[in-house]
C-alpha cells in the first residue's frame, strides 16, 4: 500500500547560486553556535597576525573590554569640545552576501579613541580588532565564518571618539555569509565516507580551522573516484560532481541523522559547522554506505548493497498498473517502525491498514515496508515496495535516513 505521506520541506543541499529558499537561521542558532565555537576553538592558527601598535588584540567574545594600549590622544584636552560619534558605514553592508573570510570594517565620522569600548559580534567570534586609520575599526576572524551564517555587528553607546564624544545611538548591522561551495560540500562528504566516492586533492590539504573555512568557499583541485571497485552501474551513474544530485542530498541527510540535526537534506550553517569540525578531527561516517535497489523484472526483487557488496536480497512487490511505483532514485526521508497506512484505491474506495511494519519512505507516499501477501515478486501494491515481514525487518536494520533507493525495470 502507499500512505499519503509527503517528504517534509526538503530543498536539497544549500549551494552558492542555487535558487533555494533561505534557512531560518534563528531556528538553528542554538545548535549552530555550539558547533561554530568548537570549529573556531579548534583553530591552530588563530593568533598568527599581530595587530597594529595602536590597538591591542581583543577577542570579539570579550569585545566590551577596553584596550589596554590607550594613548594620551584618547583623553580630550580642555580646549576640545566632545563631538558625538556617528557610524558612517560598515563593510559588509548587509546588502551583499560575502565569503566568511571577509573582514568587518566599521567607519565613523570622527577619530575613534584608542581605548574605546569595542563593537560586539553575534555569534561571538574569536578574532582581532585593529584600527587601520583613525576613523575605522577592523575585525579579522580567527577562522572564516561558517557558510550561510547570519552575522550581527552591534555598536554600543559606550563607544567613544578621541575628542571624548560618545556614540550618538546604539547601532546594529547584520549580513549573511555566502553559501558554501557545492563542490567542497561533496569533497568533504567524500572524505568523511558519506558518499560511495573518494576525493583525492591535487595538493595536500592544510588541516586547520582557517584553511578548512577558506576551502568551504574556494574548494581545492582534485579528483573523485569510486570508493569501491565493483560499484553497480545504476549507482555509479547517479554521481555528478559539481551538481546537486541524489547521492549528495542523501549523503547530507545521512550526515544530519548521524549528528542529530533536522534531516532535510539542506546543507545550512548547522551542517557546515559539523562538517568543518569532522574535517578537522577526520571523524568519518560510523555506518557502512548502503544502497537499496529494486528491479521490476519478474520476479521483482529488492537488494541491499553495503560497503562494496550485496548483503541482502528478497522478492518484493511493486505498484499495479493503476498505481505504479515510479522509476528513479530518491533518498529515504522518513521512517516508522509501525504505522497505520490509509488512502484511496484506484477504484475510489478507501483503505485503512493498521500496524504496517518497518516503513522507510523514499518518494512522496511510496515506501519500503512489510506487508502480508500470498506471494511476492510481482505488481501488487499501490506504489510501495512490499516485502515479507522478516525481510522487511532485515532491511529496516540495513538502511536509514539518506539511503538512496533506486527503482529500475
């Protein structure tokens, strides 16, 4: 049978230039911030750049603390009249999505006191503030911001001009970091064993937080090859480097499931944060790579391929002519150990089937699941791939979220 169950809101991996709806950053902010901070903390090159003598290094997470290198020019003379400090502009300006490696530059209409209170960043970000000119402050992150992160720069009223004037009003500017490279997303998923392919860079990769963050926007050159010597042709044909293919979406979903993230196949900031962390630690997929292949040649069969070999085979039923099982490839997006399936038969009557076991949805209301029939190996369902109960139980333990299901003749 086929229940009326549609894949919830999956948009595929987020990539630069793709016409995809934006992820609501607030919805993942808590989870993202934890991982982002781990990614930055892991940096081994976060303190390599010395600031100008006019301003001490100040982490953005403690940006309210004043610099200890104040000069005598920061104290106005009796002849000076304090003039309020005004924000002129910030770069990035909020109108353009930029690489996470871009520095933040804040420009004022008056020279800024060397010991002024500094702007704060959300998310709190390790890095260096400097004062390249009397009227500008510049922040360089220790490692690039994670792709698609929303960055907010807040200027508190405690900020002070060299003449003693204070910032006229609190100001806040937000901008969105650009999407990560789809090619780099595929490279990382391959390096971490979430794909049936292997990526070999042309030159050795530098494994620091800064280097990994930069490569998220500017991927290295290299080659992809199949990870297993006897990859079935229908599976190998799905791989398209540089394109958002079914294998990549499925790999993102498997990665999300492994890391306790929302399984939607959308590589937003939470996914990128976790990917960059795993790249630094080289934490690979703890599960074997699996693929489910249903063939409609009689007797119809479902086989499971795992880490380079077929490990399971069973006769299966697919859809009748009036409700056929579609041909193609899709990742598993919803799973239920048991569910009541209900819907409408081709003749207009309703069906209600309670207790259907071991359900893995892969295309709208079509799923792999157990179902009692007198026989198996022919067209009997309403679009689903039906298995005997014991076979369905085995398949349930072999596949998971993100497993690609292919249906062919």
